[in-house]
C-alpha cells in the first residue's frame, strides 16, 4: 500500500481546504496553517485537519508546525509571493522536504528552480494540487482537456486493482484506461495492471478519487 504522508498546507481558503479534504480522505495526515482567526475556527469545525493559527511567512510559525516530521509543504494561498517565500523557507529549515507552490498561470517558468512542484488550482482544481503534493506517482495533464483528467498513474503494490486484468476491475463509469504499461499500445481487456508500472487513464472529475483508490490504494 502507498505510504501515508504528513502534509502541511499553508492557506485555509477554498483551494487549501478542498485539497486538505481530498488528502485526508486518502488517509494522509494533514495540518493547515492559516492566519485568519475566523477561517481557523471554520477549519477547526470542519474536522478535516489539525489547524495552526499564524502567519507562515514567520519562520517561528513554520517551526511550530513541526517541519521535522512533515513530508510535504504545500503553500496554497492566493498570493504567489507568499507561497514562494514559504516554500523557500521550508527548504532552508528542513532540507529534503517536498515543496509545492500555488502560482498564477504563467508564473511557473520563472520559479521552477525554487520549488519541487507548481500548481495552478484556479484552472486545474484541488485534485491536481493533491496529486502534485503526493509526488510523481500520479501526473495529470491539465488545461488541455476541460474537466476531463488525463492521468499517468503508477499502480501501487497491494492496490485493489494490482495484478488484475482490466476485464476484472470494476472501474466506475467515466473511466477509461488508455495505454498498456509499455506506452506503445492501447490497453485491452486482458491488460494486467502490474504494480510499479504506469498507465495512462482518462477520468471524469467526480470519480477521480475512486479510480485512484483502485490503482493506488
């Protein structure tokens, strides 16, 4: 089964909250740091994540969030400068921690060297932010297919669909496995989903989590 991750999300607005919900539903340990006390109260009432009230651009606040036990810092506020600053500080305070920054569309090419991953949630959605936070086992092609998500997913050892032929996997309606593991041929009913191999999958947004649970566990 894929390893549960400890994720610190900076920013408890719509994008941060929705991303936290998705990750929590997948079994990951989520903390949210937010400076707005009213928003903090709403987040606490939602019972989605541990909530820390404070300004994450203050290094002392980041340290209080337990960076030494965090796998990923995802700065998802609506301010590019804040998100970059938080990610760069996190990298300095805890080298090796994965950093993910929410940026405005078009800014990414200027800042790719400063963060591990960049997301544009206003167009791509919280599910893409969640996938980037979890790393490279799921890659999504955003901005080219409307709401339909085209993902390259690596099948996890022990996942419900692992080692099964496609004909024997009950994918939800709105799912199409496109490629065989070699990437050179179209998947067939007899295609077996081998752990460790990657497959291209087209998924409608309302069933993304169900499909990932089948392929990733």
